[in-house]
């Protein structure tokens, strides 16, 4: 199951990242301005993140994790190949392409929490760190291969539309594999290790239900049933993730620097990106293995690595920048894989879909803020470097608190 879900992500990421790598170019060819391209792609990112606040709790309530996963993957699998038709649609081309790009990212928001719960369930049998690390490795292979396939086809044909059409092949492969997995294992709870039954909360009275709706936990949709001390630990860890994600900036900022500083030609930017994707895969697998054997302390590597990203990746020589992108990729791989393993260990199984939804929002806020601030402080690199270093120190302090609270919560009660 872990490998199967990993290969589904590999093929879909070929489709999604292939489209993302040239989405702006397609919109520009269809007549969009730079401002419109930014608005469309920014809205798509926001939809993919905010929608998880709905789909995460909804998936938990209905336990339709397979249904959400299949629907979300299908949206991406259908939307991207249809982009091949947009150049022939005349006046409707730009609006249609924009809608399909939004639909693809909506699919990401629909499937995200549910797919992660399926993976977390299956990970019970092999170790969560290892499972998330292997999944991220396969995920990164797709993210690496998709843009290269698009670039090769576009270079050979001189057009973008044949590349989108070719992505129908990995899209169909992903859907066939996903449906096969669903048929083989309808309920992934079969992988759960035998544990003592968790006490069920009493049915609330109308008065207590009203108090719950007014409680801080009720403000976090889907996490109201999580014990308050567990919820607080989770939120502290989500804040840690937001701070580290802030420091990772975005590859958009890094690629802008590569071109603006004339360090590499435009055609060389995907190769630098490939370096980051390769180290992301290495970081995911290595820290996943270490998480299962050494514990969550391995996550301190994220703020340590992130502190070096701005100063190196926005440096003045191509060697320093490439090394910085390698560090960026390493931290990104850990952030997108092993970090999520601790979420599964912090939150009860019945609320993990909601937790992953909220966790994605915290990361999304950090990513958007980091990219925005990096753009504003691009000409004042030293200020950006020191800001990121300070925020990573704060993130490390938060992680200390999280791990201490987790240890105290797991200690047995005195006889």
C-alpha cells in the first residue's frame, strides 16, 4: 500500500508539476499579463490549501478517505491533459486555461488530507518515518520527471499543447493504480496495530454542545474532539512548521534570482531545480529512516538547514547558489515528509484528516509570507538572512516545547 500510494503520487506529480512548470508560460501565450498570471496561480495555491479545512474534517466524519482521494486525483488527471485544447479555443482560451489550472489545484485540496490518512494508516505496519520518507521519494521522482518530459516535448515540437496531451499517459496510469489499490484494500484500518480501545467521549447534552461550539477547540473545525492538551501540542508544532516553511522561501524567488543575477541562462533554471528535487528525495528517505530509529529529535535538522537557505540560495556565485538550492531541497524534503510523521503521532487517528488539513494551512501561510517578504527584502539580503535565522531559532525553541509536552503526555500515570 505504501509503495502503491507512492507510485500514484509519482505519476500524478508528473502531471501536476509538469503543468505547474509551464503554466505561466501557457497563460502568457494565451494573452495574460504578468499581474493576471500571478493572480491566477496565487488563487490556485490558496484554494489548494484553504479547501483542506473543509475536506479534512469532512473526510474524518464520513471516513470516505478513498472517495476523496479518488475524486481529487481524478480532477488533476483530467484537467491537465485538457489544457492541450486551450490554444484552439480562440477568445475562450484564456478563461478555460485559468479554470483548468484552478481545477487542478482544487483536486490537490480535495485529496490532500484523505490521501495522507490512508498513508498514515498503512504506515502502521512499516514505521511512519520510513513510509512518509519512501512516499516523498517517489513523489519527488514524479516532480523531477514531469517538467523534464514537458521540456523535452516542447523543445522537440516547438509547442506546449503536445506536452499537456502526453501527460494523459501518466494521469491514466495513476488512476488505474489508485482504483486497483482501493479494490484490494477497501479499509486501510486493517494495518493498525492492536492497541487498547480508546475511551469514547460521552454523548454531549445540549448545554455542553453549546459550550463546545464556543470553546477554542471548536474554532478549529474537526479538532474539537481532540483533548485540549493534545490540541495545544499540535498547534505549537504547526507553528513550528509555519516558521520553517517561511524560511524556505519559494523556488519562484530563487529562480528569479538565478535569472536576474545572470548566474545561469533561463534554460538552466530547470536543471538547478532538479538538484533541489534530488536532494529533497534524499532528505525524505534519510530522515524517515532516522525518525523511526532515533526519534523526533531528527526534526531539529529542519530549522538548522533552513537558516542557511537565504544566504546561500540568493548568493552571488552560481556554485554557492546551487549549493543553497541543494540545502533548500534537503530541508523541503524533510518538511514535506518526515515532519508529517510526527503529526500522525500527535493526533488521534479519528482526527488526522482534520489535523493534516490545518497543518497544510499553517504551512501555506508560512510559504506565502516567506515568498512575499523575500521579494520585498530581495535588495536587502542581510536583513532577510537575519530575519530567517531568528525565526529558525524560534522554531527550534517551539520544537523543544513540543517534544517535552509529547514526552510528558506519554508518561504513565503513577499508581
